[in-house]
C-alpha cells in the first residue's frame, strides 16, 4: 500500500510538471503611465515636460552623492509615442510578458495620464502582440509626485479619487466604449477584467456600502448590455483595503471578509505591490517567503480566485530621498519569486493562469522590468527564462 501511495504521489508530481511545461501563462506587468511628453496636465508636477522621468533624471542633482543613481538603457523615452511603444511591446512580448495592466486615473472630472495608453499603446502598429486591462488608481493625489514639496509633511489633497454615482457612470460608460471593446482588451472567459485600487474611496464617493453594491451591479449590467458575458471585477489586496467598513470602528485594520467582497460584486483579486502588506526593509528572499505564505492564506480565507503577484523591489528615494529599501533583489532572486508564482498556478489547474508583476516601469519606486545601468536586461531575461523558454 505504501509503495502504491508513493507511486501515485510521484505520478501526480510528474503530471503537474508536464502540465506546467505545456501551459500558457498570462504574465501581466503593471504599467505606470507617467513617462509621457504630450500631456499638459503633468506639467504642474514635472515642469520639464517629460513626465516623471524628471524625478529620475534629476535625482543626483537634487541629492548629490546619493546611492540611488539609476539610468534607463532606452533613455528617457516618451511612452506616449506609438513608435516607442512599438519597441516596448516587442521587448515585452519577446521576454514572455503578454499583458500590460495600465494604471488608469480619473481626477477633476476627466482622465489623467491616459496618453500613454491612448496615444502610445492603442496607436502602436504591433499592439496585437499584447493584451491590456485597466487598474483604476482611484487614490487621492497629494505632494508625493512633486519633488519640490514632497518632503513637506502636510495633509494636502490636490485631487480626490472619490467619485459620486453620476461621475462613476460616466467613467464606466466611457471605459466600456473606449477600452473594453478593443480587441486587445484582456478578458477571462470573455469577461473584461477591471481592477479597482482603493475600496475606501470607492465606497465613500458613492455614498456607502449599499450604494456601492448597487453601482457595481449597474456597471456589470452595462458590460453585459455591451455584448460581453459578464464583468471580471478584480480587487486589489492590501492593508488599506482591509478595513472594517461597518462604520463602527473605521480605523481598525482587520481582514475584509470573503462575503463582504463578493457582496460588493468582486470576482477575483491580486496585489499591486509587496510594500502594501510586507516590511520592505528586508532581504528580498525573506519577503518572497512571506508573500508565498500570504498567497496560501488568501486561498484559505477567500473563495474568489487569487492571482499571485511578484514585485521586483521597493525604494522610493527618488521622490522622498529616504525610503524603506529592499535588499538583494537581484534578477536571480526575482527569477526565484517568479518560479514560486508559476508553481502556485501549476498546482491549481482550475485557476486561470494569470500572474501579475510590479512593474514594467515604476522607476521612482525602483520596481521595474525595463533595462537599466545596474542589471541591464537582467529582470526581463529572468521573466524569459521562466515563461518564454
């Protein structure tokens, strides 16, 4: 009997390995659209007219001798230029990344930082090599982006991420028509995927929990009216989103339970950054160990699917000078983290094979796949070894 069980176990392991070798993965990198030169709304934060590249470019002049001294191999490119985006699509697809998750913003009644998507990606001639979907970054805007005042400790909200029901409907209708109907928009079982970043702002803007349920149900019905089978509404797992929304103890941090999220209308979840729930003043492999443990906890506590997330690192020094800093996040250690995410997906044949990465280009948070003067193409090659070879 023991021999039979041993044989059966080995057989299952071999089958899982063979299944993983033949499986196609959706490797999705978050794309921060601030590296653009054609959006006048960016100039109040970055007056040079090259978006947040200004923060990267001026780091040493602002902080002479600081250890953070990164430069992009591709130069300070305008990602809203379709020719530039064509190069990026070729590089991403050639290294095993087949989905961009665009951080998408809406402030003061109109889109913000959208030209990287509308002028860059959607006008790229080779865009059919990639899929894309939106992560609505509905957080407030404060001093953080403007390095001239980012160190000023004050509660200064420039724009709020909250929207009321009328504005919410305007956003949803626009996104369905402008983006969901694009052939490259990413779908799971035919359902357009839409991720929401901050649940607190969503609920407060819409007026409460019941109002939010009704608004999201309306959104789902509009997606179906547009000809799609349903909406895949994705929740961003992080500490700020795990509050008690009962109104009794709104500052207490606790696990938002499965029933609450499903009641609101969410279908699945992933993370945006390791820093949202882990101590980043740590060794990278220790951080990954904790992240893998958290994936298991989420699977246990939530019935909706969780798609594993891997961050490359964290160091917010370009914006703030002083920051928590991940140590030893080499391309080799990043590759190890990717393999753990792949193992997670391979062990769950019913789970859609989606893995999210932070990020394609978060330079000012030091978590990017794009090649630099430190590791060259190291991070991209790590993705390629795991998912494209």
